[in-house]
C-alpha cells in the first residue's frame, strides 16, 4: 500500500498538529432535545440555519442503536437537527420532521416495560420521542413490518402511529418536498 493511501486512511485528528490549551471550537449545546447530540454554532459558516427558512425532512429509521442504552440513530439525528435549529435561534415551528420506523429500529419504540423485559434497562429513546413529539415531530411505524414480525402494537409507545407501509409514508413525504435522511 502506498504511503499516500495509508495517510488517507488515518483519522483526521492524527494528521492535525496538537493544539495546547482549550478548544478552538464553540461548545455544542442541546437546547431542544437534551438526549440527542448537541450542535456547535459555527461563526461565519456557509449556509447556516436561518430564521426565515422552513426545514422539511423525513427520517428513515432502520438501524437499531449500537447498544441498548443509546438512542436509535434516526432519533439522535432528528433530535440533533432540532438542536441545530434551536441553538441558531430558528423557531422549532420551522422544523417539519417525521420519523418512520421499520426493521431493527423498531426496538427503540417499545414501551418501557417491553424494553426492560428485553434488555434489563429503561428505554433511552422515550424522553427524546416525547420531547420531539411536543416540538411537532410526527412518528410512524411500518404496519407491514409489525404484521410480518407479529408485533403487538400495544407494546409500542403511543406517540408512534401505525402506518400501512413505511415505504409509502417515505414516498408520500418526499412527494410533499421533504428531504429523505436515512439512518
């Protein structure tokens, strides 16, 4: 393997000189969804969030969390984007988000009792779901997936609506001009 190829494969942090002292970047904050990743407001950034813009996204939630105590990736990303808007003083009314669960991500929408029975810990996704629901985020789960896996809808959190089919929900939102973000 060439030296340039080996260098290209190194993490960026190993290529940058070490800086003494404090960070040169602002601290990240999570003002809208504390359980999700925070957002660092970058001064003079290209295409920063604006108070006048409307942000429409449908999050395709297919991946389970890396471990039971973590958020489902799509929930984390939706919450992180709400944090980005809130930290940038964009009204959350300008965020039109939907999250569509199917596949392995459905584990994150189990009621706490069902999650505890499976993993022995509380469902870490519940506070984020409730916070995002209060901010106007819509949540759906694939009815086809529930039927195929014989999942009782009563084991799922009430904030999530059972849709006929996840892919039809994704197409419907895309036809309405929503950006598709898959996690």
